[in-house]
C-alpha cells in the first residue's frame, strides 16, 4: 500500500506515507489479506530508486510490487485544495496485468491548513471505504479469472478525422456486447486518458519482465484507420479534386499467432454503424489459437509495423500536416511505440524510438518539471542498461546521440537543486523540503550523474559544461561534499581535469579558477592525504595561456597601485 500527496509539499508527502502505514495497520487485523510489511516496501523502493520522492506512478508501483512478489497493490492519490476540499483517489491494481480491479474517490471538506493533515475521522472513513474496495476487487478478480483475457491496446486514426472522435469507446462497447461475456477484456484505460501515463503499463513492464506479454492477456488486439487521398481531374468543373477513402487495418496476436485484416471504407457510415462493423470484423481474430507458440519473428514484425506507423505520425506532426487535436495524436503515436516495446521487448529499434519520443520534452499532463526530469533520467538509464550506447539509427536526423541524452538527463535533476529556492519551486521541487532532505537528494543525483559520466565516452556537445561538471564534483553543502567518497571524487577529477585544461587552452582567453571552489579542492586533497596538491593544479589552470606565465592583461585595463601592508 502506498499513498502520495500531489500538492508539492514535502510535509504532505511524509504525512501521506504515514497515513498509508496507519491504514495498513488498521486493515492488518483482517485475516482475508496478507500485507507486505512496510519495511519491505521501503526496502523495495530503495532498491528501485523510488524512495523519498513521494511521486510514485503506476508503473513504479507495479515494479515495486512485483519485486516483492505481491498480487495486488493499493495506491492512493491525495489532492488538497483549501477552497474545494480534499479528494482521495484509491485504486486496487492487479500487478500481473497492471490493471485496475476496483477504484473509488472520497471527497472531504476543506482543511484548515494547506498541507495534508489527516485526523481520526479521516482515518476511520478511509479504512471503511478501503475495506469495501478490497471486497469489490476480490469479487471482480474471481469473475474475470475463468475467462480468456483479451487486451484492447488501441484504435487510432492517422489524421484528425472529425467523424472518428470517440471511435475507440464505441468500438470497445460494440465488441463487448458482441462477445456477450465470452472474454475478459483487459483495457489499459490510463494509456488513453493521460499521455503522461501512456508509458506506465506496457512499455514499463517489458523492461523488468521480457515475458510479461505472455501473462497479461491471451490475445492482444489493435487497429488503425488511415486516410487514402487520390487526386483526379474533374472535366466538368475543369479542376483537380481530392477524393478521400479510409483504409482500416485490424490486428490481433493470439497464442503467439499474428492475425490481421485490411478493408477499405469509401463512404463514411455513422459512428455507431462503423464501430459495429469493426467489432464484427475483429471478433474472428480473437479466437483462441489451436496451438500455443512463441513466434518471436511474428512479434518483431508487428513491432516494426507499429514503429513505422508511429514515426509517420511524428513526422506528420513535425512538418505541420497534423494541426488539430495534437494531444490525441501524440498519445496515439506513443501508444504504438509502447505496444511495440511490449510485444518485442528485445527490439532495440522500438525501445530507442519510444524513449526518444516519450522523453523528448514535457507533455501537457507533465505538470512537474522536477518529477519529469527524474523519470526522464530513469528512462535513459534503462535504455542504456538494456541496449548500451549503440543507436539503431546511424545518423538520427536532428537527434542527440544516446550518450548525450544519457548524461544530460542525469545532470538535470542535480542542476535543478543548484538553483535558488524560487526557481526550484517553479520547477516542482516540494515547497517545504528541508535542508537535510535537500542534501540527501543532491547526493543521490550526484552519484547517479557521475556514475554515468565515468562510463560514457566524452561528448563534444557537452564540452562547454566540462568545467561546471568539475566544480560540481568538489562541491560542498551543509553536510559536506555532495560526492562523499574522496576516492570517487579523485576518479572524477582525474577524468575531467584533462578535459578542463584542454577547454581552457582552446578558449584563448585569460581566466581564473573559481574562488568559491579553491577551498573545497584544498579540503579534498587534504582528505585524500595529499595536502597542497591543488596548488599546482590551480597554477597550471591560470597560467595555461603561455606556458606557466601569468595570462596577458586585457586591453584598456586600468591597474591601480597596490597598497603596501
């Protein structure tokens, strides 16, 4: 069980964590459920680098729960607002499929304080509601268990077609009615409702479990409607006219067997009629396979098709062909890439393109830049861990190399905490984050960044940041060096110092070693047992221009006489 508060307050984050612990203790008296000990959950979060942020999305919940071999996860999101009151959204998630078994929303009157501060009445009401929710989840799971599971991934259109608004909802309803309770439809609703969570269910699970596709559903289904335009010359009006038709492709993967059907639509029928036609065409594709097999080549073929279609949508957006409903278009493209990653988790092409497109910039639902930066860094870390630095595109047009994204994404969270308080709050750092917590986060971010720096080839694009990276390696805060180990700092210094000197020489300009970092560099060498070693380094830096001599004075510089002591 894990509860988080979304009001950007560290005090609320801690209160939400304590609230979930108390709730779990109140429910532990029931013998119907076996709860994971809070200490074990905290250890899981620490192992998975989720601890301390209070911003855990559903994919991270699934990862932590599976790490603990749990069956369900109970998550709560607390929304506080002085004017409208407090809203508590609770979900019971089946970890094997990352699907919601039961959910509820509790609304409470406004609080006297702006941060989350639950009382006894709040605890009692939430405990009762949560117990009823668990009962509903158990009933839903029992009802679903005996039926073949069909996952409806997506049904998208290549362009913004007004006639297709709401098609997926109508199609799903028609297919459910047509099946008549024959299948248990596993629907990843979050992927369609919120772009910021489109990566949480499928792509995220594939990272930790390459065989997840075998267990989530018995059959996966999707579809795409493509506009086909043809120009012809109208002899009557003596002008060219464009005629449009729609190419509809439906696909399914059942028992490792790839099935597909393609048919044209010339005159667009009413929404309900078109959805019914799609459902009738789709139903035969869902039939259970006669023999179960794992045809990796079929899954890779599907993934390649999905990647091609998704990139076509991105290209259309980039060149301005898709202007309306941009948010839905982005969601459709990301869902295709996510599905490709899920069905073929070892496909480097699908994973790289998904990582690039999902984390190329903040999406409309990404309200918190600090949180976005953390997740972006984690995504590129997983990309490199699984596939290394080799890109599937030899020369990705207008794209940064994987090495650059890997480093730059890790530096951003550390950099955010280097700015003034007002900047940090504007980027989403908790308003009331304490000094001790800030120091701990800064050390964590520094460790992640410098670990990557030491294993990544030198990046010319980051050359201008080299000196800044060096200074950060020897930076201090209230708790000492942000890189606590003197040996580790020395490894970083030995890696960066030649680059710093090369950059200094290539600049062709006189310069001084930053005075704020003279003392930390001195303390570093004292701690390392080499006192005074910094003197030669600083001298070499400042005399780099002409072989050990002081740098030349700038033109028109006025020199005042130095007063004698």
